[in-house]
C-alpha cells in the first residue's frame, strides 16, 4: 500500500551518490552560511570591546527582567499560533467545513499585515477612546481594559503570526497520502483519533518549521512591542543603539543570538530522524472531506471568529482611516514610486533568497551530516535578529571591506536575504522531505550526473515549494522597515518607510493609504502561494 513513511531513517532511506555532497551544492551553501554569519561576527567584535563589563551589563536585574519578558512572549505567541493554525489547517483541507474555499483564502491573509501597522490599528480599535469604546459608550461602558503591555503584544503577534504555521501545515496536508487516514478510519478509529494518531505525527516537520518561524519572528519583532509598550530585548536594543555606546547594544544582541541557537537546538531535537515521503509510485487520490456532523457549525463559528479578529478588525480600521484621509484630501498618486521601489527590492530579494536556500535545503535533506546540519542551522540566525542589528552589521562590513556597496540596492538585498533566508529554507525543506529520494537515485543509476539528476527529477517535484518559498520572502521583504531605512540608497522610499513617517507623526489618516497599498500588494504574493497550494 502507498504510504507516507514515518519510521526511523535507515541507510536505505538515504540517497547514495558518492562520498559526499557535490560541489555545486556545497559551495553555494557555504557562501549563504557565510553571509548570515556577518552579523554574528560583528556582534562578537563589538561585544569583545566591552570585556568584563559585558557580563556585568547583561546580568543586571533590568536585563534579566527583559529576558524573561522576551521568553514569555515568544513561548505564548508560538503556543497560541500553533493552537490556532492546527485546527484551521485541518478544517480547511480535510473537513466538510461550510464555505471551505472562502476560509482557505482569507485565514492566511493576516500574514500580509506588518506588525507595526497591525499594532497601531489595534490601538485605534481597542485603545482608550478607540472605535470599540465609542460603540460601547451608549451601553454605559466608559473604559475598556488596557491594550498595552504583554496582553496587547501577545494578542497582536498571535493574530498576525499564526499563518506561518497554517501555510506550512496546509501545504503538508495537501501532499500527504490520504490512504493512511482512510485505513485508520476503516479500522474503527474516529476522526479525532485518526488525527492525533496518524495525521498529526506526519505533520511534525511542517508544524516545527512554522512554529520555529513564529518564535524567531516574535523574538526579533520591534514594531508591535514598541507600539504596545512591552519591553523586550528588541526594544532594549533599539533604545541602546540610540546612545553613544553601541557596544552595549551589540552585547544585548548576542543574547538574541544565544536565544536563537537554543530555539534551533530545541527544534532539531523535536524534529527527529523520520522520513515522510511515499514509498510507492502511485499517485495519491484527493483527500475525501471528513464529515463534521454536529461540529460543523461550531467549526464555522471558530473560523469566522479568528478571521474577524485577525483580519476584519485591522482592515476595518484601516479602511475607516483611509476614507477619512480621502475626505481630507489625501492622495495616493505620490505613492506610486514607493510601490515600485518596494516591488523591485522584494522581487530581487525573493530570487536571491531562493537561490541561496535551495542548496542549503537539499544538503540538509539529501546529504545529512554534521556539516550540512550546521550550515542549515546557521542560516536561521538572521531571522532571530532585529533588522537594525543586521543592517548596522552590514554597514560596518561595507564601510571597512566593500565601500562601493554602501547604501546600494545590492547591499539592501543582501540584508533581506540574511533576514529572511530561513523562511525559504523551511518551506523547501518541508517539500523535499515529501519527495522520495529513490527517484533521484534511479536517475543516477542510469548514468546522469548529480546536477542532471537533480534538475531532471527533483527540481520539477519541488517547484511548487520553491515558488511558495519565494513568495513568502517577497512578502516579508515588503514589510521590512529598519533594514530598508538604514541600507536603502539615498532617496529610496518604500511603502514601509512611508507608513513609518506618517505613524511617527501621528498622521493616521495619512498612514492609511500606504498601509492599505502595502497590504494589497502583499496579497499578490500570498495569492500565488495559495493558488499553487494543491499542486
């Protein structure tokens, strides 16, 4: 019977193509890892300048409290994102959910809203004298609970980050052989038992990849925590970079690197060494929707509630302020150059990140070893660092070693690659795990070189995953703010920088137009991901 294998890896499961990975994979992967190491080296050099003062500074009560705040936020946002994404993924792929296609299209959309935009929109809706309080005043409600602090940061980041896990899980569910689930059902297991005993274990790589992205994104986020006044390490780093002694900011950033390494080690340990591809050659049939029965409409209400909170509230407030801006005479014609700049930089970043991620993902899946594992783990470091840290490290590198690249578009693209390479690596790795390596081995047995075997057999099978990875990097680059401000060429204005300049002056109606345009443009990349999801 065709099945997705979930047994421990054996030597027979691994591709045998020679003594080691081919050079056309190893060299680009090393270059990608080397680029990601630049910020870490910069932080190490600046931290060593402090000597023993670094430890005294980091071990202060204030910084220990900030570390606790960061850890609590990362753990809470990751847990809530998984709790939202798992049922949403299963309901929109496997169940007979009413309006299933509609929920499949709208539930991932919160991913296009930048955290700094989402935070200020939730403040406008839930904050003091906000929209909701205005609605409730007629009922005698004079004051709502505060949105600032941990609760606000957790709420906003959870509602905006769960699509990272959702998209990864749904892609895995569509490519999973439904035969195993049908076999479990035929043996008398109910839908719930089948999900926990069969489906969920096979989703582990996708679940861990998405959860890791959420954890690293939360660890490095500055937009939401700054707007909502919750003190995390990113808040402290940005504050310290405004002082004369930036070495202290570098010391704080090294703690984020250490936290990133711990998260990577935990994910690696949870990942295990199982395989998830089909051992047969038959084509998987489309999954038959599971009848929800009496839970059909409660599931519908759950999807509606999540969509209302994560998408309806921010878009409703954004449209409200956009209409106020139009009524006040605001124009969007001046945003066309900013939109073109955003599109150009994000598209180049997506192509560059995809080129860098492909050899890394192939090495980690097809040529597992300590060196390939180390290279893959290194590529995740940049995603756990704030954009300002990566940007300033590249400024230091450009001034000392590559002066012609300072404040040029290639340097900005490099920053995007360092920051968002893990998103591409994770998406490609999950797809590669579901492709049987014996296909490539058969091509090698027919005399094809490693490169020709990969290009003829593996590349067509992972094309959908590659497009999804590129679209995700494009979306993330569209939203990136600090790196764009610091590394962008002189006069290089994007939609993200336009939003910041308006929000910083409290011109919310003026900020609504670039925010809405940013969301609409980002929807294009997400639509491409969803369109190819079933293929």
